[in-house]
C-alpha cells in the first residue's frame, strides 16, 4: 500500500477560538512508587489520582480536576492523554473549533500556559467527534478525525513549517510510535470477522512506516477482533485479541513472526475493557475497568488495585 499524499494547508493564527483546555498545577511530584491514573466518573470531568503500587491505595489529588495525564517534569496535571504531550513534556496539543465551525489546533506551553492556536483544513472539522492526536513527536503532530467508531484518515502538522497535510486515507489506526503506525486491518476473505458496535471488523495487525510508506502484516487472527492498545518500552506493539465477546488474549508482538501472551482469559475475571498501557522500569502497566495491572516477563501479571482507571503516565 502506498501512502496517498494530499494537498497541504499553511497554518495561520486564528483570532477567535473556543477556549483551550488548561493545565492545572499540582503538588510536588510523588515518589517513584506512585502511579498516576485518571478516574472517569459517570458525571463530571476526569479526576487525577495516584496509586501506591505497594499497597494499592488510591489517593485523589485535589489539584487533579480534569487531569488525564501527569506531567512529572512540571508536576502538573494536563487535560489531554499522553499521546498529545511532547516528548520533553514541555507542550501539549488538542483540537478544537471556532464559533463559525472552523477546525483549529491548540499548542500549549506547559510552563507558562500560553496557548498558540492554528487553523486546520476544513476536512478536520466535525460535529460528531473531534480531533484525535496520536503522536506529538519531535517534528510532527499526527492526528485523525474521530467518527462513530472509526478514524477515516491520518493528518500531520509540521512543527517547523506550520503546514498541515493529509498523510494517507487509512483506517484502523491504534497507535503511532514516532514514525511507525500500528493499525488493525481486515482480510477480506475472512467470513467470520466481527467487531463491536460501532466499529469495523479487523483480524490483522499491520506495521506502517510513515517515513517510506512500507507496510507489513505482523499478526493474523482469522475470526477474531484485534487492535493495538499501546507499545512497550522496547517499542513493541501490545495487542488486544478478542476471540469472542467473552475471551481476550493480550499479547506483545516482538516481531512479524513472534508473539508472547501476557494474559488470556475471560473479560469477567480480569481486565475487562482495557483502556491503555504504559511502560517504565517496573514493567508494563495495563489499565482497565476492573483495575490496574503490572506485567513483567520475570514476574508475570499482578493486580495492583481494584480501582478502575486510565493510566495517566508511569512511575518513572
């Protein structure tokens, strides 16, 4: 598959825009054994908290209102996920729109709170979803447009030139790790393929190099529903393989031919809905609606807390 390049859009500052999310200052960074998580109540905004990984005790941070990611460099909760934060923790990006329905991109300086707002191509405006930031790399911000259970295309904002361009009309994006995109695709010959609603069937995991456009299938699971939920510390993709609506196999793909199962079992007895992973010196953190887990090849999988939550960073 070749990347289908489209026209570029020169970014211009926008005078009138919707208010940008702002970072909330927090207490000094917790110790190495405090894992930041984001709690999502049924009503209200996300709430930042810390988990003591030794005891499993969860402590709400009173300054974590609206927090989705904890920036250790500045000891602040940010209102965006980790994918939207620059590699040095100094900036974050979020999409938005103007009162006259024009798509915009906020780039916020964490230290000062200053918000630089840029216009985006009209194709990136939607009244249904919003702009999904996949990666804030050293030179690009990769983003897609959220639809009802899908993302239809990938766009890139060039930090040095201020140009936004459509990278490719690709779907199934799960994670972008620097210049490598991991996506789920469908083998059209698989008559047993399925998905949750809304969504599209996917039984393969594909590695796509955004630099040269090369691609390779790393996993085939006919009859299953697969997706990439993150990468580990070695940049290997972590895959969720739903054999059916009750059984899940979470694995790491170490090559195009090698997979290692982290855990496999009923969604009723562990994990449940998995909402992300994070890696550090302790191992691989897995967040879900049945608790927070830690995995390492040496010690296997263990449950750290029953508290459901989304990972908002790592311990290190």
